[in-house]
C-alpha cells in the first residue's frame, strides 16, 4: 500500500527530472511516511453457485407403458392473416366443411358388366320409281306382226306412238317367254329421212325405239336386258317405218328378225 501511495510522487519526480530544468528537486521521505494510511479494500466475496434443482416428473397414468414420458405439445401458432387462424390462448371454432370438397367416388361393381351392342339400323329402302307409261295413242296406226323369234311393228309416216293393239302384242310376247334373265331383247328402229334434214330420220327412229322399250319395261322386262339401236335410214330392203324386236337367248334356234 505504501508503494501505491508513492507512485504519484515518483511519477511527478521523473517528469521533473526529464524536463530540461535547472532546478533540483528534493523529496522528503519522512513527509511521505507521515501521510495518513488508508486501509486496503477487502476483496469482494465470490458468489456462491447454487446447484440446479431437479425438475419434478409428471405423473404417469396407470395405462401408460413404462419408460414413456408424457410431453406437452407446444401450441400451434397460425398466421393471423390466414382465414381460420387462431392466436395462442384461444380455442379454434369449428368451421363447416367447404362446398368445394370432391364428391365421393361411386363404388365399383363387383362383376364386369356385359358389353352393350346396338345392331346397325339399315337405311330405309327406297321404293323404286315406277317406269313411265309407254306412249300409247288411239290415233296411232301402229300394227304388230309376228316374225321369226320376235315381233315387227309398222308405224305410220311421221308417227312414233304405239296403238293399243301393238302395246298388247308386245305384252303377249313377253308373257310367252320363260321367266328369268336368260332372254334379252334387241330393238332395231328405222325411219325414212329427207335431203333437207338428214338427222330427222335418226331422231324419229330413236323416238320409236324408246316407245317400244318403254312398253317392254312396263310388261316386266328389266331395262338391262333391252338393247336399243336407232339406225335411221339404214332400213335395207324392208319397210322404212318399222321397229324389229328380236328375242335372244332361247337356244340354237335364236335368230334376229330379218326384214321382209
């Protein structure tokens, strides 16, 4: 403690000696000893360390397994801004289920269902249009004459219509043949022409051939079994105003009707 008291005085003395002074400093040590002495401060006592106390264990229920420790889950803190959030210390209220929840899936059948099949519906059958009636006129002078394996029709000059008698003769010819597609009909039509209009003979012969064809179809002959030829002025040595109907497919004796 005495050294501590002399420390300021020695420091001042050293500073005085180091300074460029001419004066001489003397120190009276007895004056320093005469200074009142102070008691040195006693060191502060160290704090006593307290041993930690053991934490009491929670009671164990009778049904709980040994060695398991019951723990308390910390409270869940939700976002206050989120819908349905709760703050610590409050009990969340029950909210009704949302209407957007997916519906329950239906139960699958235990057995595999039979495959449903629908038969195709056939389109309605279109009724075949009836053939047009043949051009039959009471003023027509057409006559029918039987020939070898057929029939010959003689027309009046410039006419192409059939008379009722000639139409009946054509129907009688078709009904006398055996049914089926074994027979066919060859229709060859002729007509005289003029020098001023060479095509008039072809047009008139075509009109006569179509009249005979229409009469055959009306009698039940398929149109695919009728072969029409409009030959015009190529009538040969026979009558110019005529139509020859030849039946083909009756055997070796089948022959075309030849003009007389």
